C-alpha cells in the first residue's frame, strides 16, 4: 500500500534546525513504503567539516545503516531543496523509489537543472520524481537564511 | 612548488586491497601541493552498507577530517577509475585542484561520460583534469575482478 502522507514538514523541521546551527537550511527524511520514518537529517557540512555532508547523503547513510543494506528499495526521500548532482547520483545508487523535493535550485540543482542526473542515458536507476512540494515554505527558509547572512556580513564590514 | 610524482601506485594498492575484501577494486589517494599524502581509501560500499562509500568520497571525508577543513584547495586526488557523477560533484565541492584518473568508465563515469559534471555551466569549481594515468593497470584490475565474479557466479548456478 502506498503511503500518501506528506513528510515534507519533517524535512522542513530538519532544515530549520540546520539553519539554527549556521548550516545552509536544507533538510531531508527517508520513509519506508509503509510510512515508517527511517532516517532524517539536516545539512552538516560545517559542523562535520565534510563537503559531502548534505542532508540527503546523511539521510541515505543513516537509513542504510538502520536497515543494514546498501539499497533503500521502496523508500521515499523528501528533501526541501532540489538535490545537487552529488545527492541525485547517490539517490540513484541507493535505489530510492520516490523523490519529493520542495524548492527549485536553478544555480546548483542536478535534477531539473545543470547535469540533470536522471536524464543521462547512463543513469542506472531513476526514482519517480515529484517537485514543488511545499515549495513556498522551503524557498522562504533559504531566502531568509541568505538575506540574514548578507546583513550580518555587511555589518561586519 | 608543484609535485610531479605519480601517486597512482598508492591508489592502485588501495584498489587491490578493496578487491581482496570483495569490493569493486577502486582506490584513491589525496596528496597536498607539496606531495604529502593526506588520505587514502578503497571502495567500502559493501563493508559499510553505504552506497556513498566510494573510494573518492571516503578519501575526501578523511582528508577534510585530517585538515579540519571543508575544502582541499591545492590538493590532488588520484583515483584508479573515472569518477562517477556523485564523486565528481564531491570533488568540485571539496575544491580539489587536480584530478588524475586511470581507467575510463564509459558506462558509469561522470567526467568524460554521462552527465560530464565539470562541463555543466553550473559547475562551481573545475579541477585540472588528467585522464589515462596508468590506464592499463587500472583497467586490468577491474576486468579481472569482474571476470572472476562471473566465473564464481556460473559455478554457483
């Protein structure tokens, strides 16, 4: 049975928590086919000094650890921002069945923009794609974060 | 001063060790501008149940942890196989200065093939690229590994 609950509110909570820690506010959650939350994460690139510690990568690593499997077949990933090419490729490797994302990312996205990972003929696995989920809320989070950073940086000059 | 030593033999050693552990034999090493080895890794996707645990990602994470920095400016990454799109994007995020790779990967590569990550107009950072380093050795390693797997799988039938 497919679970029709929107899990974006959890991803948004993770994004907000990331922003409060000074990270770019992006959050993700991985949910099993029957609606069980398996892993959730916010960006931690700064805290971990790890450029690969995007919310999606951390959620995938945590979900795989929880299930003891390299593959998350049947799972859905909800993320507040269009995944970058690194995360989109990782989502393919993890065989995630459905990808739901919020804000569009024309500058750094890798699904609807840039290298469009899932459109490449070499893509081994393509999830079902749903974009624009709670898009306004997800976009405002990012916009407010960067506006605040710009104000802080002007004050510091 | 630029270091002209080939560090591919170390990446090959890591690839061989990965193959002996039953992982796809790919190895990577990250070297500072003055030739110091900062991190080395082989594939660990099976051992760690982590689809993101490619040699390059592990080497980047280890090097960033060793240097306490999200960025590896001035560093070189040597890897036995053309990086996939996930790893190529991570190499860009880590701001690695030079990427040397061995075997070409027409099926799953993301540098000279598929989504060609560094050719996208949205690529924020493009390292200097050197392909075909010790190509024959790197290719033979992979070919032998998969030939052996096919033989083992036929026997198991």
